[in-house]
C-alpha cells in the first residue's frame, strides 16, 4: 500500500510537470547515409521537427506523407525535418528503398535500439517534437490521427512568423 | 509539495523529463470450456533528469502486480547515470546495446513479449571523426519469453571498433566474451544448471553509395560447456544489397544462420546451452507486417539452423500511388534420416540456399500491396499475401508432414471528411488450409475494424473477428470489442477497451510468444513528457 501511495505521488508529479519542460536539445545523430548531423546546426536555421517512425508502423507512413508535403512547402523558409527511424536491424536495409520510392529528401537517422527515442522519453511511435530556433520543444504529438498535420502546420507557421 | 519540488528542480537548471504507462485489465482468459480470471495492474515510470555538465540520471519505477505477462515486480527495475559530451559517451547502470546488425550482440526489450536482455554494467563509447570504439561489461539477467520462470544469467564483456575512412565505407569488428549459467529441465527438476563460456567475434562491412548500398556481417560462436568439457562451434552470415532509382528501391537480404545445427532430438531442446545466446539477435529476413491477420506468425525463425532470402521492392507509380512487393523464402540446411533411435545427418548440396523440399521445413511468403492517396491523408490500400510453412515429422517412417497455407487479402479505406472527422474501414480476409497425410482442413478468418476519429483527439474503434475454424483455443467463433481513445493535451493518451480478443502467436525481432485470448476490460494511460 505504501508503495502504491508513493507511486500515485510520482504519477501525479509527472502529470503536473509542464508538458514541454525540456532543456535546449543537444543531439548528434548518424544518418542512414553514414553522415553525422548536429541538431543544433539544424535549428539555428529555423524550426525543426523530429519525427520517430518505422516501416512497420502504418500511421507513421501516413504521417510521413504529410510531413513530406510540409517539408516541401516550408523548407525554403528554414523549416526542416529530422526523421529518426525505429526499425530494428532486420528491416533497416529497406528504409533507404522506401525513402527513395517516396522521394523523401529530408535527413533520416537510424535508431535501431530506440536509444534516441528513450532520450525523449518516447514509449510509442509515431512521436513528433517541434523545436524552435532556441532549441526548445514547443509542440509534441503522440501517435497520428488524420488532421494532425493541420495543427502541426499552424505551429510551424507560428514559428516562421516569429522568425521574420 | 509537488510544485515546490518542481520549482527547486527548474531553479537549478536541472531538467526532468518522464514518461508513464499505466495499464489495467480485468477479465478472463478462455481455453475451451476453462475460464480463468485475470486481473493485471502495471505502472511503469521512466524518469530522466539532465544535469549541467552533460550528466543524466535515469531510473524506471515499475509496479507490476499482478502482471499481465512476466513476473510480479515492485520497485526500481532500472537505474543509470550517463555522461555524454563531444566524443565521449559513458553510461553506468542498465543499458541496451547493438553491434552491427546484432549477430554478436543486440540487447533490447519488448515488454509485450516479456523479453528483456538489457545489461546492468558499464558502457563506454569514444567517437572521434573516423572511428568509434565501444567497450562494455556487465550482467544480463534474462527471463525466457516462452517459460518466464527460467532465469539465465550471463556475465558479458565485449568491444566494438568501427572504422570509417570515408562517409561511404565502414568496417566493423566486435568481440563478445560471456560466461553463462543455463538452467536445465523445468524449474523444480533439480538438474544443476550448465555453466558455459562463449566467445563471439564478428566482422562487418558497409558500403553506401548514392544508388547502391551493400552490407555484410559474419559472426562465429564458440561455446564451451565447463563441466562436460565439450565445445561447440557455430556461425552466421547476413548480407543485404539495396539499389535505389528514381521512384523505386529494391533490397535483397540473405541469411545463413548456423549457430547450432543439431538433429531433431537436440533441435527441440530449448534449454541446450550451445544454441544462439539470448543477447544475440540477427535480422529475421522476413517481412514484418502491420495487418493483424498477417502479424499472426506461421513460422518462427530458427537462428540456429536456417538459410533464407528476402526480396523487397517499393515502386512509386506516381506521386500518389506506391506498390510494395516482398517475398521471402527459408529452410533448414540439411535433412536427417531416422536410423533406429538415432538420426543420420544427410548434407544437402548447395545448402547455402533454401530448399522447397518438405524435409527442409520450407517457409515462403509472397506479399503485394498497393497504396493510393486521393487526398493528403485519405487513402485506399489493397494487399494480397500468400504464406506456406511445412512441418516435417522426422520421427515418422512414413515421412509425414503438415503443410499450413494462408492467403490473406487486406483492404483499408481511410477517408478524411473534414478537419474534424475521419473514418477508417479495414477488412482482412484469410483463407487457411492445413494438409496432413492426405487430409485437408480448410477454414477462414475475417476481421473488420472501423475507426472513427473526431477532432484529431478522440477515436472510437470497433473490431469484429469471425472464424469458421473449430480448433481455436478459446473455443469461440467470433470476437467483438470496442475501444475509446482520447489524446489529452499534447502528451497523454488514454485508451479504454471492452470485449473479446482472439490472441495468437506474436513475433518481434524473431522473438515469439503466444498471446492468450482475453475477454474483459482494459485501460491504458500513456504520458510522454
């Protein structure tokens, strides 16, 4: 009972932590093309969306399509996307093939053991985090439901307007 | 008090983040006429606290009592301290790890399957521009996912060196040394555990050109049984070639897993100490499906004795239409002939490729899916999959076999009516045939899922499954369930469901577990903060 009480305390504490209580994001990732990317280099230029996804996750692929459209629409204004693939070693070879067929041009990092997902306390995918030019998370989305892209676009526009 | 704690935390620029998963279920497990009450309560809290000077402390509090799968646990199940700055990453405590494609080492967790090979120890990584060095050492307390009361304990030491002279080329070498204690027989059998020492070196190479990528990974495993003074040697090879063009990509994967080729007596002994060890987990070289009826596996990958190929291709007909074709084919290497009470191994010429002959337990699969978007997120998906697995009874003189074939047609229509409402309709139809000694048992399964989504926050789902099979373990012919999901703010998802769930054999990363049928209420609250 004591343990359960402690748990309830911890649970309420977590719920009441401000949803976006994160420090400046510092992250170095290796892309699917064996290139290293510092995320700080990306957000210095404009808003960055980090999107965790996998080939086996059908909502991720639906979301990926709308992300591609948003990227094409706003990339010239400084917006970029960093996709972080969560496929395990068994299917990571197919990821490049999928990206090529979908003509996805934004960088994709691989995270076969979910180490990066854990850094952001992710337990399920798709999981998206929008980062402003100061490197702070300003918007999050767990899962994907049709219409999410409309909310996300509004957040991107807000950040881009603030940049001007 | 909570607010005070938070104020103190933020004032010192110490940044906490957390995720919480609460799962509760109350219902029954049904096996034919037998109904067993089942109640579970699980609360899992992962907390990370980042300090200045690149330090992070994290822990997992787990209250799993009574558990849905696995063992009862109350307390801190994970804790670690991490230092990550410039080229150096140091972590002490619990951690996962992956070398290459996992032929020598792949430490991961899948809670749904009660599979966890995370290590408790130290991991150091040094990554300047042209190379990476990783050293690790620790202990794995592994509970078998099929029989979770079996504990295997391994002391692990290892290292990995990756050299990347150019962006396009990478060479990797790994070495793992493990000492393990492997229980024999059932928990109360009184048979002492086997002590083993294992050495696993690995070499891999990766070439990533603009259009072509090649990956090759080879590993060898020596296992020494200390008490018996016996040693066993096995090896594994994995390769992948991908070619990319404008609007298409093709990948060919190859596996040749020979970690522990044994006759049928040895092969069926899951507690044998010479088999592939649980901290290894190579690619399965089969498609991982997202359609429900296709996720119920016909074939479990045998990492100790299996050779196979997979071809996967994506092709975009235009900006809105994509095709995905996948085919995979696997079998064991050699066949065995019963000679009295022992088996003679008959080597197969060309056993580096799979065989369709029934004596080699062939499994093959052909999958084709077309996806067409007629709006930003409104789409139609149509797929067809054929799978066939042959189980050969080597103990019978009449060379009997069971051939299970499955043909599945999934259809999904997802339509966004407005920014406030969308509807997804999914139908999966499966025809199954089981042939044994000239007799054929045929039945079909049909699953319908309807998902209503309101304001991108609220979902209402209905699932209905029907079968004509008389052999389902639950004794049922139909299963109906409903689910309500609500996304609260940006960080919380609440899901409640009620009804009957069929269960089945679920696999991930080559790890399989039978998910039992369930009838009752489930609640899940997920928070990622």
